[in-house]
């Protein structure tokens, strides 16, 4: 099953919806180039009436700050420092090979074995964030590329693994329309997790999702480049996502999150499919988000890992950006998609200075393993492993071994991670 070939049609449509070229800019100022592309594309997008409708809804739901209430807010008497251990994983992309491999005789599913080798990297974290690339729901039958639906047992497995924050900011979140989205939100509401990046309606999208750990308050926001040509009906006010083109909304929400929380985490579904190099949109948006108040940026979408780096904050200090975590778990038929990274770091908050810093920052490679015969849908032993635990024997059994996947291809992928952050553990 050649996923690269299968994706060609839908990626062509996605590029038509995108507001940035997939190519790399080598001349001039990146901000100016991307901004020009953004403005030119925006002039062709939808109709003016739809834009005015969105603006009206935003103005309706955003209430002015009550200065009296603000003056009566409790004083922050926290002192000293607090540390929170955070991990973040890339795309959990559940293809049919995976759910067929995990189906039991009674028709139910058990995905536990798929993730077990990575348990030690997840379960000890205070905050563990997963980009759930496919809709976990019990309304629709399981389905695979290009329109995904995932059994709820997969959600059960990742929560049991230790993930307690779920990002739904991705291009497949509308694969089953508003009904699929709402049902998936219902499912995640039933679990002990914070979820963000897709919402029930406009008002829900303005209710910034937060979590407090070790006395530190985190705020989570998520935005995507596109949703594969699927859109919600704004008139129904059922379901809501925010696209990266909506900079005014993003700026307002990030600034608001920065006022209400100690640490602002922003997930961005951006990047060029199967490419390790970052593109103009990523170069443009990451510093903008930091300027508005983001502390940690988590990039997903490309299905191939990318670099990571510190970004200077306008008023001092540094934010951190994982431009692309790649895949966490999947069975894509492309060698460059098989290695992802797990972000791992300590978030340190100084309550006296209000400064946020990051220590012990790591990018830990993980490998999606599956066996079988090429182009045969009956694949098996679908499991994600930390690179440290991946053996020569496993490599020799991988379906893609000898077809582009090797230790050389693994090393080529992880070469995009700066040495100071790369951690094989």
C-alpha cells in the first residue's frame, strides 16, 4: 500500500487550500514573502459574506474585560520555582493495518501492544501531549486513508499509556464532518484528559483549555493549515476549528492565554508532506506565536521529523519550538515517515520573576514497526519502539526493509535534529 502515491490526489487539493508554497524561500525576507502569499491567497478565499459572518461571531462571543472584577482577582502569592516534566508525541495515525491487527475474535479491539515499548517514556511525565491525527469515535465504523475513523479502544490505550493532553489540531479532524467531530469530543470528555484544537462551537473555542500541575498553570491552543477540503457550516455553530490563516484570532487567543496561564503551549499542524526541511509558513508563524506569548510550540503534519530550536522572546528569555515531531505511530508506506521524535523537557517557572525556561530538552527518536508483504493489506506486528530498543532483528523484519528503510535512512532522518537535543534512550 503506497501511501505516498495514494496521498497525491488529496495533497493536491490541500495545496490549493494552503496559503504557503511548499518550496523553500532562498531570497528576501521570509516574513515578507509569506505575508505576500498569505494576503494574495486570502483575497481569493471564500466569499466576503462568510468572512463577515466569522467576524460577527467573534465579536459577539468576546466580552470586554471587567476592570472591577480584575481588580478583585486574588493576588498571586507563589514564590520560588516549580518544575514540570513534559513530553509530546507526533501523529497517532491509525491505518487499517493497525486496527485489523488489533481486532480480537469478539470484534472488539486491543491496541495495548502497539504502544507498550514506549510506556517508560510516557508514564512518568507530568504533562504528556499526543497529536491524535484520526477521529476516535464510536459513531462511525473504523476506516482508513483518506477518510479516517478510529475505534475508541485506541483512545483507551493511549490514555492508559499516560497521555493526559490530546491535541485534535490536524487536517483529518473533519473527516467525518460535524457529527464525527462532536462524537469524538464526547469520547475525550469521558476520559481524564485535557483536549484542544477542535471545539463544539465558537464559544467553546474561546474557552481556552488549561491544566494545573505542580502549581504551574498551562494553557493549550491548537491551529491547523487545512482540513483536506472539508469545512464546517458556520451558520449551524456546530463544531469549530481555527486555521493558521486566521492570524487575528490566533494573536488574540495566544495573548489571552499568556495573561491567564504561566505556560502557553501552541500546537501547529504545519509543514510540507514527507519533508524534513521546514517551510516558509513554519519560519513565519513560529516567531509570531512567540511574539504573542507562546512558550512551547509543537509542530505536526509533515509525517517526517524536523529540527527544533530556542526562539528569543521579545522581552527576554527563550521559547522552544519542535517544528515537526513526525509520526508517533502509523503504517505509512514511505521510509522517511518511519522515524519520529518524542519531545521531552523540563518546564521551569520562576514565580518571582514570572520567567519560563526549559531544561534537559530532548528529542527522542521512535520507530514505527510493521511486518507483512508490500501492497498486501494484511500487515501485522504493528508497534512503535524507542530507537534505543530497536534491534537489527526487528529492522530485518520490517516490511520496508530493503525498500528504502535501513539504519542509513534512520540516521539520515535524525540528522535533522541538532546534536544538543538528540537523545537515544
